[in-house]
């Protein structure tokens, strides 16, 4: 009978990969954003607006994460920026290894800002850091009034929150102001903005807030 | 949630270590599970026992799971200690200083899953 001490993290691999991604992005002078949110919350719409509004000032690249399809990547390709699609298969979130493979297929020397669109999911992506600089979460009024209350782990760790589909708040009987209060309780430092992913309303305010990063 | 892939990492590591030690059997495995990971204890136990039972050395391993509470240090008031859940009716602790309510914290303990040790028959 013998005791063998191991004292090793079972989560080490993922953490190290994320660190390596961050190192690579820093070396290339790229600021990277992980954009998370539920299925259909408006992640791609927000990214499309951000790209439209920023691409004249900055060189932008994108990694689109999805299970097996390419709808999101194609929507951003319409903006004529380099996009790589990452497929997770049946996995419900991007992981740093997959992201690394994707970003190595981008022209990194020619990119200032990288948007990574995560798989639609408010739970798992929060537990799997990709090695980015900032995290944005998109929630929408059509998800009901409890999204922030129900997912504190996600919302308390992100840098920016966008509440999408604000034009539908009355129809949905959801208060954007209440959602802002819910966020303040767990993450008072994160700016939170109401946006309309179709018209682009509210996106300028988000960009203004992000500007100190850019 | 990611119990399966975490357990896969654990089983790979412990079988590698046990084989290196020339073990005939892994009699006991000790794991520390931090409350601030999103890993659910019963699922970790389930997958561990299942995956170990499918290895040569792990057919009758006793799995010991120790739960580690979250410990934070507040960068504003210096408080060092545990966290509180809010009255929001869920079980995950909110990362907020219980003393001064600042969110400017450093996590000292409880955000990892550590493979502590093996007991082997050699």
C-alpha cells in the first residue's frame, strides 16, 4: 500500500490553453471579445452592427462558434471581414483549443479587434474561459424577466451586457429597467445597454463604452 | 455540466501515475472539488466511478470527494473569508465582499478541482 501525492488541477489543460491564446493575441496586438448569450438572443446581430460601425477605423476579424452550421459566419462575411467558422459538433460551448485552431486561420498580423461568437448558451460558456480580453453577454427581452436572476455565474463575470429587442419590451411585459437593477445587484461595474439588433439602436453607446479598450 | 470531460482528465492522469508506479490497483482516490467551479458533486462521483470501473486498475477504487468552500480576499477592505449567497434563491455564491459589498475581489480558494492523491497496491 502506498500513497502517491498528485496535487494537480483537473482543469489545468483548459486554463493553460486559454492563457496561451491570450498570449498570442497580446503578441499580435489584438483585443478579443467573447460574445455570449442564449440561442437567438442577438449575438450575431450585435456583432454585425459592431463590425459595421467599427470596420472603417479598425481591422476586424471574427470567429463564429456553432454546432454544425455556418449561418452566423455567412452573415458576418457580408461585411467583408475575415471570418472563420468553428464547429463544436455536439458540444454546447467553445473551448480554448478549438478557438486557437480557428484564430490561427485568421490573418492575425492584419487584425486589431477579434470578435468570437460563442455557442448560444448562458451556462457552459461562463465556465470555459477562451483567453479573451473582455466578455460581452447579450440577453433579450423575449427570454423573459428572469435571465439575469437565473444566471448569476454568467452575468457577474462579464464586462458588458446588452439587452436586445428593447422594442418588444411592452409586448413581452418585461422591464428593461428591472433587468438593469438585477445586474447591478451582482455586477454593478458592468455597463448595461438596451439595444435593437435590427435597427442598431443603442450600439453606439456600447461602442462609446468599449472605446477605452480600443 | 463539464463533469464528463473533467473526469476524463482525472482518470487519464491517475492511470498514468498509477502505471508509472507499477500499481496493481488503485484502492483510493482523493479529489478536492471547489464550490466555485460549476461542477456538480454527484455527477463527478457518478462519472468517476463509472470511468474508473472500466480501467484495469480502477475496478474497486474508493472515491473520496472533499468539497472546498470558496474563500476570497477583498481588494478594498481586506476581508478574507467565505462568500454569501444572495436572497436570489439559488445556490451559487455571489462574488461580492460580505463586509463591504465590493466586487473587487481575488479568489483564494474554491475555484478548482484538484487531484489530491492516490492510494495504490503495488
